C-alpha cells in the first residue's frame, strides 16, 4: 500500500513444474518417491525497464497481468538480479478477491 504502482513491460512465463520427494516408511518397508506437480511462474524485466523504476520490486509485492484475461494477480516470492542488470521475479499466484 505504501509503494507506488508502475506500468512495466516484461516477459511472463508459466509452465508445469515437477519435483520428486524422497520418502520412506518403516512399518511395511516401503521406500519410494512422491511426485509433486505444480506451476512455475516468472516475470523477466530488462535492464532498461529496471533503470526506469523509482523503486525495485521486492518480495511481497504483487504484479497484475493487465493484458491477460481476468487480469491475474501474482505475488513476488523472490527477486533475482543478473550481472546484466535485468531482474527475474519468481511468482506465486494470488487468490482472487472474494
């Protein structure tokens, strides 16, 4: 609420993500893996856009994809800086307001 809004252009990408969790149970001597399926989302911002911002994105900020149907909202869970001055924001989907 105390941070200003900015209209920026970047590259949004989302796709399936698959992770295996190693598991083990003692009683039945069961050993195996559990698969966890999810969606991974990121937003890349070029250096020219980053340089024009008055404040850098931070964990906890939100991004609204205004050009997408329904204008989905994502929360920033991680900000990754590159050596070239670009930013990659790792996103999580926010629940729509009730």
